[in-house]
C-alpha cells in the first residue's frame, strides 16, 4: 500500500475530553447522518425472544479496555504478590469509554479488562461497580460485563457474559479459576491447551453460557501462514469443545491508529494493529483477509465461525496511544433488537458484518430458493440442481466519517467456497475452492440514494457451498500487506459473515 498525506482529523484529545463528553451527552453523533446516531435506551428487558421484525443493525465493540487493565510492579516484600497498578495499561474509566462509544454511534459494547495476579478480585470489587454506574449514566449503550481472558496456551480472547443477576460471580469464577495470569506464583499448568479446553467445558456447562472470540489471532505470527501463539489446530479444538461458546475471531484487530501523531498527521512508522512481524492486509488479520485462507478453511468444514472488528482501545492516539475510541474507526454490526439477550444471540449466531472507517452502515445479503431464504449467519437447504438467487443491499452513507473523509464503496465482491466437511489435517489453513464469483462496481449495481443493490444467480447448485461478501473503497483486487506508517483512513474494507447453502 502507498501512504497518503495527512489531513485534518476529528478527534478528542485529553484537553478536549470534557467538551467531547458534553457533546456526547447532549447531541447525536455527527458522522454519516441517518446511521451514526445517539442510541436510545432499551424499552424492554428482553425476557422473550426478539422477533425478526424488531431487529436492525446495531454497531458495537467487544474489545475495550479501561483503567482496570492494570500493569504490575514488584512488591517491596518479595514473598508477596506483585502490586496491581490501576491505569497502568489502559487509561480511561469505563464510564468514559461508554460515553465516547455513544458519541461515535455505538449501541452496545463490552468491558474487557485484563491484568495480573489477583485481578479477578479487582474486577469483582471495583470494575463491576463502575460498570453498574456506567450503565446508569449512559443507558443508551448496552454494556456487557466481560474481560479479555489471558488465554491458556494462546494470547487473548474476548469473554462476553450474558446480562444476568449472577454475571459478576460468573466472571469472578472463570477468571479466578482459569485465567492464565491470575495465580501467584505463576502456574505453568495454566498455560497449556488442555487447561483452556477445561475452561471452555466449564463455560459451556453454565446455565447462561458466555461467548468467546479469539482476539488478534495472528499478532504473534512471523509471516504469512507462520502462526504464533494462536494456531489453526488450536482454534479448531476450541470450537469443537464448545461450538456455541467459541464462535469466531477478531477479523480486524484494534490499535489501528498506531501510524498517527497526536495532531492526526502521519508518523511514517507504526504497524496497524501492532502486527509488527506479519502485517495486516487492509487492516484485517491474515486469517480473515487471505482469500481461500484460514477463515475459508473453517467455513469449508461447515463450521459456524464468525469474524468481528474492534478498537482494542487502551489510550487514544491524541494522548500518545495507538488507539481510536470505541466506534470511531472500527465497528461490529449485529442484527438484533436493542436488548442484551438478542445482541448476544446475534454474536453467537453470526448476524454480523464489520467495517472500518464507516465505509458502510448496513449490509444485507439474502439467498433464496424454492420458497425459502436465509440471511447473514443463516443456512439455506436446497435440493440438488437448484438455482439460488443472491441479493445484496449495502448502505454507502453520505457525509463525513470521524476522520473527516467521505469514503465511497468502489467494489463489492461476492465470494463462494465449497463445503466439504471436517478436515483430516487440523493445521489446514486453506480452501482452494474459494473464489470471487462476481466483483460488482458502480456500473453493475443499482443505486437509490445511499443504497446499492445487486443480484446474482448461483445456477444449478449441486454441492453444499457458502457465500460471503466483502467490499472496499480502493482498487486492490486483493488486500495488500499494510506498510508501516500507512494512513488507516485511506484503506477501508468491510466484511459480512457467510450464508451456508446446504444441498440435501
């Protein structure tokens, strides 16, 4: 990728934070009128399942750190555990994160702090009360309780708890019992994959199981296909052990402002996502972005394996950090009613698309045949030889994004791959059948206002397959490795989760 000259940014620095929060409390978000609006509070508790007619696309972020993500320093007494230093790793209160999330158009988010020895007690006794206060202060944003699990034999995972009366104790039990960094002295047995599988079996057995999403899976990779702390076989093991708990991975990692100076100009250095050894591609992890790569291998096995996108917000780039605020740059959209239960259900069942830089604000994909239809995350069963009609509708919103730019969708790819069943090779990270079956451009879609519509027929479908959609504002036929210092606002992509078409 080439770099682009710096332009004006819309950002909240530490000095302007008070003004930003006041604006967040009193006015709707300004980017892309009609979609990035101030969320409204839920109007019912969500005791009954939501109806499809109640669902709409809700933007959120499941990987957000507060000042309860601590650093550690040695105790003066070497026989005692180290001291947890509040705000040592991330700087903002939970309340601030929620207010900024509301400012940048989020309807839901998750508090995902991590730490060192005895962090479970800090989470229970101090972070959770602050979350409760934040829920009262910013009621328009659904705020889930969770954590970034220091994952045994891996790196990190987002752990998202259902909203229940027992959520505080449920997380304390998981963190205390299974978090890799919780004990002191360190316990090597906690850093083995079998221990992670035990943790997942525990989570699966809970009356209200959580959702687990692998964070920045290729951050420790050393090259394309040379994985580090998170491997394809490991993710398969997790998904096999608890398929309704471990449902996917961060497609686009956070820390995407690492190439920006506090004034918004380009540094000329800084790796998107902190991927210093094996770069992101168009801001996305190689496990997602490589056509016919690991994600497609998982889908080719028939797995329900979803991708998300997050801020991983610790410290804003205007304060010397490498991050955007939740929702400022990266959004995970879930099709759901505005209730805790239905948002979590949408995450668990793949009613998800993700976007960078507010390139799009709605993505609807339907596959229909013989009177049946399926949407993103769904499954369509058809007899052999059926024609399947695919309809794609994307909202390319007018107005400027939070970088001060007005990006436009330049191309939308319809991607198809074969479903061939479980792989004998647990390390498999390729699906050679995956291909772009149609690349749509402005000359091949219909535009009505902000909405782009396109249709494609899959003729004579005789084997099980899946389809998924991605798009970009650029001209690259495939996303190229991101260069150090690249402007994140210039290279934008969106990805929708798949629809399975199963031949019966």
